[in-house]
C-alpha cells in the first residue's frame, strides 16, 4: 500500500465566472482528489477577492483552499488539471512536514473547517442548473428571431440598379 502524505492546495479561479461555474470547477477538483486516492480533511471557499496584481488581465479571483491526504502522484495530476483548465489563474500545492501538519491541524480546528459532505461532491444539481440557464437564454433569444422581416417584404423594398455596362452606354 502506498503511503499517503499531507498536502494543502490553494487555487484561484477566474473571478469573472458565474457562481455556478465556480461551484462546478470546485467540485471537479474535489472529485479529482477523491477519485485518485486522496482524502480531503478540510476545505474552505474563501470567496471572491481582489488580486494583488492583474493576472491575465483579470483583477478579481475566487480563492479555494483544500487540505488533504494523498498518494505522492496525486499533486502532479492535480497540477496538470490546473494547467489545462483555462479558468484557473494560479495554484500552489505544498507538502507539509510534521510541524506544518501540527500547525495546520490547530489552525483548522480554530477556524472550524470540515471535510466536504457528500453533497459537495455531487455535480448533477449544478449541471441541471446550468442546463436550465441555457434553456432560458435560448428562449429569450427566440422572440427576436420572429420579429425579423419576411423575404417577401424585403424583395418589394429593394430597387434594382442597372449594371455598370448599361451605365456606360
């Protein structure tokens, strides 16, 4: 059996995204950790904050902190996901030593942070909400298409101009 190590990861999601997209991306990261042998001890959504300096012309970001036990190969998988996901602006993963683990355990107890519940891993509700928003957006666009003029009206209003050869004669 592979020995698990203690890690903490903080990542910043593009602050311009809608709340549902932020939740979906967060759940993807939590599921990635859990499905690859990790055990999340605590996590915190720190919320939307102003960045110290612009990153990719973005000035706001949504901060997420995750504290977990994982096999040694998991941080590499997680970092690969972060690099490929265009909405992750920055990330930092740190492996903790004994003193770091003791300090973080005290900090987490003082903050009252907990492990994610089963509902925090579920993505069906978010996917349904995104689908319903897309349906609303499509139905809002439909009336605009109905008000367009018909082809018969367009042909009566057009005037035929003589070609350049007729103008020369």
